[in-house]
C-alpha cells in the first residue's frame, strides 16, 4: 500500500524517529495499564449518571478502549496484543497483593479515618480492596474478550478502509469490544443472583454509556493519533500479522 511523499512510511519500513517511537509506545502502554488498574480499584462504588446507576469505573474504563484504539492504530496489533497481556498481568499482580495485604494481620494501633478502631478499619479496607473471587474472574475474562475484539476489529477495519475514516474504526471497534466486555462481565459476575431481564438492561446501559464516551472523545482521539503518528513516523497496516491472541511477537 503506497503512501504520499509527506505521509508516514508504510508498515515494514523503519521508523524515522526510533527513539521517539519507543518513548511514545512506553508512555501509551503505561497510561493503558494505569487506567486498567485504577478502574478496578474504583469499580466497587456505584454512582448516578443522568439518572442511571453505574459503577464509578464506567467513567474511567472507557479510556482503556480509547488508549487501546490508539495503540492499535499507531503501533499495530502486535504491539497492542503485548499491551493487553501486560495489562492483564499487572491486574493479576495488583489483585494478588491486595488480597495478601488484607490477609496479613493489622497492627494494633492502625486505624483508617474516620473508623474508630482496628477491626472496623480492617473491614473497610477489605471491602474496598478485596472484591469477591467471582467478580475478579469476571472482570479479567471480560477485559481479555473485550480488548482483543476491540483491537482486532480496529486493525481489520483499518486495512478495509485503507487508513481512512478513523472515527469508523474507533467507534465500530468499541461497539463490538464494549458489548463483549459488558456482556461477559455482567453475566459472569451476576447470573443467578439477578433476574435475566435486569441483567440485560444493565449490559445495555453500560454498553451505551461506554460507546457514548468513545464517540464524545473522538476529536481528542484524532489529535492524539495525529501527534503520535508524526512522532513515530510509520503507518501500520496489519496485513500480514497473526491475530491469534496467544502469540507473543
């Protein structure tokens, strides 16, 4: 696929700015992982947005999909795949050490304001940092399904559109990825405890809120993608990459 003389080099050509490209990739991946871990820690709180009750993470987690779009669009699917698995590993580490901290006996003089004693502080600490294993498993499974679908759809749409219509790729991939994420998480976490009709409504509300967030952020996504492509100096089209999520290359 050819490129204009003033356009970034096509896939396979070395970046004109390898140092800047590596720095840009590191920063993007760091933001991606940071958003994922943050969303896990604030997901326990329910908030009201426009009359709808949603987890607080719904305001942060869509950023992971936006950053995931940027990773795939600018650096290619192979780089996004590594970032997704890195985010998964970091989430597992965070959850494991959170549960370890909960299990360790608290010091007798330790309290969390405004709790009056160690026992109540320990209960509060565990309530925030120790979600049920079913919730953790549902969250991790949903993350993998949603992020990989999002990245694969965006990469394939980029090839199909010849690199045009970025908004089609970002919103189209989010429609698929966020639907999978919401459906897997809500079903795996709450099936059997909440009526089926309520589950469906929760999935629909979360999906619409997340997609709306992506659509509203489209101008910002365009700006970030444009700046990063100028820094990287190479245009990725995933025409020869394996889309197997289990590969690492």
